[in-house]
């Protein structure tokens, strides 16, 4: 059974991540862990015992809020809870705390809500952007306006450099959900048609799963971001999957190319990000 770590700061915006994970667990049995990472500053005059007391007190208060927050989300969705737990983890640095906890508890995925359009930090939120860049565990980014629904189609956006190594990871997520999988490649005119045909012919045979393949011609007047957004709107997937490796991958070229770039990835489609390599 897969285990998904769902992070929250108890805000309304973060509830989208909970809704996605709850719906996913309803579709296919998996364990959900709802996590709040907290930090308690220490006064220089405090003894170890006093500091530990305040950490424990803060943890208990947050746990009550977290438990109520999660329970209310299940009730709002009218979903009978499956296997889940709530936890509060003390560590300085939310991103480090999430990754540390996810690794300790052998979580398969991390789920976090995003923040809407704008710069990278506004698009994903500071913590989400940092988590994507740092986490060795796949991260699911859920737009705050997302409306929970079953995952029926997964669009894997690929640069075609390592697709044979990457597809098994995509299928590990998609197969238990019995979701359709389509490989999307934003192609340039100079790419060989023969290469396309080989990939189209061999995918199903090699991976023993019906994988569609779609080549979308790049518009040289558009940014890569715009072309991807247009392709996603056309394909209408339930989820988009990408692989990231700093300064190299398709994901980085789209989202991390410039610290000041403005983005409008407004499709409200959740994004599953794997670490490349």
C-alpha cells in the first residue's frame, strides 16, 4: 500500500492538497499521513526541560487543530475515512522537516497545495518551489482552486531523453488507478519522423501498458510554458507528470529558467514531479 504525505499549514489554500489526496485514496486504497511542521524558538534562558515542555505544548495544540481540520475536510467531501493519521513534526525549516519526515516514514509521495499564478514563488508558494527542487521523493502539487475528482488520465510531459527510464515510475502511479497514460512531447521541426514511429510502435510492447503518444509542434513565437499550457488544455488530463533535474530538465526550462519570469500556468491541473536520474 502506497503512503502519501500530505502537508498543510491549516490554511484554506492548503485544503486543496487534502482534497486531492483523500479522493486519490478513495479511488485506490493507500495510507494518508497529514503533517504539520512546526518550529518553536528557544529563549537563551530556557533549560532543555523547559524548551521540551514548550515544544510538546505547541505540538499538542497544533495536533488538536490538525485533527479537526482533517476531519472537517472528510465531512465536507462526504467521504468515509480510510487509513490515515495526523502528525506534527518539530524541525526548523518547513521543507527540510517535510523531507526528513517523509524519508523517516518511507512515504512514496508528498502532496502539497500550490498558490496560483504569477512568479515561481507565487505559482507554487515558496515552500512548494523549494520542495520540488530538493525532494528525492516525488511531489504532487495541487492548485488551490482544484476540485477533487478521480484520476482517469495522466499526461507525461517528456523531453524524450530518458523516457524509457522514466515511464516505469509514471506507470507505478497510474496503473493502480487504472488511469490512461499519454506521453506528450513538444517537438521541433528538425526531429526525425522515424524516431517518432519507433517510439509509438514500441511503447505498448515494452511496458505492457497502453500508452498513447502525442507530438505537439512547438510554436517558435511562444514560450515553452505557453506551448505546454496549450497542450495540457487540449489533452484535458487529470494529472500532468514531469521529471526535474536542476538546470537541465523540461520542468526547469519551463518553470525555473528565470527568477523573475512571469507564468500563467492556469489550467488547475495537479502536477506530479519526479526527480530526474
